[in-house]
C-alpha cells in the first residue's frame, strides 16, 4: 500500500532536529551561564546540562536519518 502512511515524515524529521538543537543549546547555555553566575554548579545540575547536550546531539543527528530516510523507504 504505497502512500498510505499516516505520518508526516518531513515534519517529524524537522521537529526531531529542532528538538535536538534546542536540547543542545539549552544544555550548553545552562552550563555556561551557570558557571558564570554561580561558579561551581551542584553535581546534579552539571549532569543534567551535560545529558541535555549529549541527547541533543544524538536526537539532532539520528532523527533526520530515521524520519527523513529510513522510515519513508521502509513504508
């Protein structure tokens, strides 16, 4: 059944990339601004910002591949 997909793959690819970019930017800015304003951050905050950066990169890179290339070919 060609074309019967109920998903809008271009929108999902763009949304996933923007989610990843947002996580990356918020994590990086949070870490930079936190260190400038408060000096040393508590461990849980440093871990949270680091995880946001890593997840942002992963989501931003994987989402366009999955929703822009892989799933439309499999569908």
